[in-house]
């Protein structure tokens, strides 16, 4: 985890309010802020309800809001294809309403957005020298989820109180079900495509530093570089679960079991790396970041062995079932 200054502003009275209190990333962020002795609150108020939003802002009087809320779908973004109204209500109306309310009250807001608005193309080929930058227009609309996210980002850019952080395939130091690693260890088959990814232990502390510095605009919020599914799982097998097995299938085969397409891309994280360098923070390249993450994961497992062995046994049983040909259970990543 990067070593960050306790504050990048002289104001010791910062008050932090997290939207989406019951969410995975919100919980990690809240714990991180509390560990630094910050005054932090969290809410589950509906973002699209303007009266409720204003009441919560008036109650807590935050200096900084973190928007960790939004609709990603369960179990994955295919849900959004069948629930477009709910997706718009949360990802478009709600996100914009919360941002606007914060603007009206003079409050800085950090929005955890997505980088899943791009896909490799001729100008940005897989493994090529050119990565997607913050000012590149979105070129992926294969899912309704990504469609809403890219449109909302374009509008939020108009607000001078808004910091937009584009996460991709976020990963935590444990086997939380929302973590990208946990997801792909449970899939019967995975594709093997290099992607930018967000190792939360490296980057969530950076979100606090950027918010305290009142940065605005868009940042690709990923570790530098790109890593493929197989590279991740090979490292997982080496450092976490030596008995783990997996199988691949092609993008064309994956598409046959999807309602919506999936974004595959590499983002240029140079802007983030340079900004954090001003704070004396180095963001590790994604392969090294994953290796460090898996080492921390294994250490946590060793300290809670009974729980971990049960989890790994379930994953191992899944692998055995797949070897027997349980093709009907193919699931795909969000």
C-alpha cells in the first residue's frame, strides 16, 4: 500500500461522506479513512431523490463526498440489459443529481466511475504503444451499463467540483465475491485478454489524497500496464492455491453466453502516476501489484486457515466439477 501523507491540505476539519454505505468498495474506503483518524460517515440514501440527498448533506455537512454507489448488476452487467430503467435511475439520474447537489453546496465530490467504456481498436491495438487516455472519446457501447457510464461521464466533466476516477476490474486482498480474482476463480471457463486493472490496496489511498487536494477532472484509476487472465491465474496458483485449475475459451465462445458485450482495453495511467509522484507516491506496475496483492492474500489466509481452507475447497470442487464437463454452469465476467 502506498505511504501517503496524512493530509494534502492544511484543513484538519475535513468531513468525509461516502455514498453507497453497504457496498464493497465503500466499506474498504470507510475503513481506510477511519484508520487514518478521519471523520467519516456513510449513507444509503437514494442518489436520485434530491430531497433526501440535500437532507443528508445538511445533516453531515461534509467537505468531501465519495460516490461509491451505482448499478453494476447482479450477478454481472447482463442484468442491466433487462433492467434499463433502474440502471438509468442509478447510474445516470442518481449520479448526476448527487454531483449537482454537491456543486450547489460547494462540496468536492469524488466519483468512482469505470474505464469499461473502451475496447481495443486499430488506433489502440492489444499490446500496442497507444493506450486510452482520459480525453479519448468512448468507443465501447456493447453493454447498456457501459453506455450509461460513458454518457454520464461526459456530462459530469462540466462540474468544477467533480473528480472522476475510472476503475477497471477492481481487486482486493481477499476472496471477497465482488473482487475480480474471486470471480474468475469461480468461472468454469475464462477468456485470456490483457486488461488494465485496479488493485484497491494501491489505489484507494490515492483517491483520498486526490480528494484532499481537491483535484477535479478525469483520471484513469488503474495500475500501470495490462495483465491477462491467464497471467493472473498462474500467479494465483503459484502464490495462493497450488491446486487450482482453470480452462480457457475464446471471445467468440464467450459472446455466445452473454447478453451484453464486455470491454477489453488498456488505459494510460500516466496522468495518475505523475500526479501521485507529486505526493511522493509510486504506483506499482500491475504485475508487481498483483504479486504483492497475492502475497498479502496468502498471509491473511494463513492467519485464518479454517475459513480459507473451506473457501479453497469450494473453488477446488468447482474445478473438479468442470473437469467432469459441467458446461452448463459457464459464467462470464462483469
